[in-house]
C-alpha cells in the first residue's frame, strides 16, 4: 500500500469547534471541486467527466471505500490536521495540495470563513508549503512495510469508532476481531478492490483488558440541514500474546482508520508497545 501523509499546522488565534473533521471534509470538497471541475455546468449529475474526476470519486461516488481520510484531534481548539491519501490518489498530489491552499487561504473555515496566512504543510518531514508559497513537492509516496512486531500492545481508540455488527451499531463494547475485520475489509478494498468481509485466519492473543466508553458526538450536515450522530466507542484495549498478522493489520489501521466515517477523522487508533 502506498500513501502520503500530509500534515498541516496553522498559527492563528481563532478557535476551532470540538469536532473539526466534518468541517475539514466539507471545506476541502468545495476547494477540490474548484480545482478539478471541467464541466461548464459545474454539476456532477450525468457529467461527461465523472469517471476520471477526483472530486466525484471523493464526494459523489457511492458505496465505496474512499482513498483518503482526515486525521484530527478532538477538542484541541486549533485548526491543525492531517490528511492521508492512498494508492492511485497519490498521483493527484498537486491537486490535493492546491485544494488545501484554496481551502485555508481563500475560502476559509467555519461559518465565519476564517482564512489563514501562517500555514505550514509537511509531507514525510519535508516542508512543501510555507510563507504562502509552495516549495518542492517532488516527494515519493510512502510504502507500508513492517519490520518489527510486538506481542503486548495497547490500542488507543483516539476518536469514536463506529462499527456495525448484526446490523446494529456497537455502543459500549468492541472486540479485537471486530476491529481487525474492519481494517482488513478497508485494506483489501483499497489495495485489491476486493470485497472481503471475513478474516482468513483466527486471531491469537492470551489476554485483554478493556477500558471503553460510549462517546456522544454530533456534526452539522450542510446538505441535510440537520445535526447528525457521530457517536461511537473510545478508550483503550490492552492485548498480550498478539499474533504477527493481527499486529500487522492494526498497524495498517493506524493509517487507513477503522469503521464508518473515517474520512472525517473517526476511527483513529494508535498502538503503543507495552514494556514489561
């Protein structure tokens, strides 16, 4: 799997909302359409170019695993964020970066349309945008590889995870297998365009300790003119004796996210190795 991780930091006195993921996704969409749309009508319906349109694949195409996701922190009061783009989308890096600049410096964020001048964009420790100018963007994408595995880990559920099981959204508890299945399903669709709903192996671990809780979360939907539930499960899970394949999937999950609405920053996990 190849990807870019685009880290954006903004120096400003303005304060953000508690949950910024929906705002970033919406604002980025407006900017991306401005950058990529070649249809004089500016409408996606029956568009002659939709099969090759980056905006259409990001925002209008239904029932797919999207090739990007925002990374956020809840309640930081700042406008910093990360953006992952995966696989073929890495070829569109110039359009992605151009849309980010338009979003932040021209269109603005929040209902107040805050725009920013002091913006820094970094890819793989290389500064690609600073002082209102683009620098070198000739950067190769990162390829996922795993050199070391650990058996004893802590999984930190940093933003709400939304996974359905037996047609019901999990509210209070989540199993390791649920997380692994979600990651594997997303990964196989991204990399091989295959619909895989089951693991092809049995996860192995000897112990787990859960400290989980239900996290209420709402977002404003401009399209539907209403507030929408984005609640899910947060907390920590400690696992011991984890097998190598499960560890590999969890590391992939750090990059691609887990569960529903990961494009706007939900389903973020982080692994920490436990030292005895």
